[in-house]
């Protein structure tokens, strides 16, 4: 049984990702933290409660995360996910309570409670994860793995030409998390964009067996409208589902292990760069050697997926 802590900014595709984990008997969701991202943390926390109550997870810990990124200004994406973060569908009242501690501390606590057992699944900006690391760096050796939706390593970004949204929304946090030294698996746009889900399957999922089906169905029309701007008419890319799919079936993916750097400033802020390994430059006079990857962490980047099997998985768990 895989123990998973989800750090999320729900979020339309976040909802699908959570639904996928819920459906797998080998996954135990041990708690959820919210983070600003698609909308403010006030709204993502509310949405997390809506989803947890609908899914029967309301007795699990829900830890409210950070309001702001580490260093850049707050930026959200209501044009993608709706002003309420769930496609502006009507949402019910919520009743569940929140953890007494905030997300970074809750993440530290769960990793210390279950050493070497916790998989962190961040599918929003990485601020909570970076703060947990800054407060308690020893969690690096206690966590099992960190499986992230974020970045665009060998392809263009989606929020700027260079950057994917989760990395763009807190590039300093992303760079900290990449270089911390834990086992990081990155489901970036490289692989997420390959797993586009046909409209017919989306409709089946919306009418499917998941307890979250009403939210997937209700939030999707807003997202579809956004995707049509990018000529995605009969299909949708739902990036967070790819990170969830990796937890359910890692064998579907091709992995490239590389030192990874995240740009934190300028026009390319949030860009994720695979850095060549080894010697980069040798000073002809002193023969001193400089290597571009000297202070970077190795990251397992998902570069390809068996799309047919990914779609079968979506159908198996959600229809
Ligand atoms: C990521 O940004 C958010 O809009 C999505 O929920 C996903 O986590 C995709 O770039
Ligand atoms: Ca997300």
C-alpha cells in the first residue's frame, strides 16, 4: 500500500488526479494540503474541502497552505480554472475542519510519522514543499519520493513561452525542491501534453463511477472553453492526471534522469532546464574546471508515456 500526501491547488485537473488516486486500492491517501496557484489559497482550501467531503475523505487531515509564493508576486489562473477554481460550477457548503498546523508543518509531521513510506504528490506550486524542507531539511532522507506535476523540460511552457504554470507561480520554491536531494519524479508538460483525453472518454468519466464525477463533469465546460483557444476541440490535456498515473502505473512511462535547473528571474522565469552532466568549462590558464551541474539535484523527468495504456487506465479507474 502506497501512502500518499497530496499537495494541491484544486483546480480542475487536480480534481481528476485526486479521483484517480481514490479509485486505486493500492493507494492510501493519508492527507491533503492546499496551496495558492490556480486561485487563492482561500479558494483552493475551500475546494479541497468540497472534494474531500464528496469523496468521504473528510476525516483525513487537511492542512491549509501558503497564501503567497516565496519571493515573486502572487499570480493565479482564474482564466483557466474559473474564478472559484472549479470552473465556476456551483459548490456546496463545507463543514470539515482544518489541521491545527499549516501545510509545511503537517507535511513534516506526516513524513516523520511514517519514515521512508510517504510519497508526496505536489500538483500545484511548490511553496509548501519548499517551506517544509527549509524548516526541517532532514525530511529529505525520510520521504520515499516526491512526484511532481510541474515544469516543461524539452518543450515550451504553458503560461509563458518558457515556463509551466506551477513552476512559474513559485520558481524559487521549484528550484529549492529540485536541488534538495530527495528522489524527485517530474511529470512536466513533456509528458502531460502527450496524454490528451478524447471528449468521448471525458463524457464517460463525467457520468462515471467516481464519487468526484459530478465535480469533473461540472467543472469541465469552463476548461474546455479555455482549451478551445488553443485549438484543442475534441480532447483535453489534464496535466495533474499524469502525475497521478505515474503513482498508479509507473511502468507506462519512459524516464530520463538529469540534473535540473529552474530559472528564477527574468523573461525565462520558471523555465526548467536539463543541464548537461560533467565538465562544462576548463580555464585554459589555471586549468580550473567548472561544471554546470555541480550544485544541481538529479531529477527523474518523465519524457514519454504509453498513451493507449494511459487512456485505458483513466477508463478503468474513472468510468
Ligand atoms: C498545472 O497548472 C495548473 O493550472 C494545473 O492544475 C496544473 O497543476 C499545469 O501547468
Ligand atoms: Ca494543479
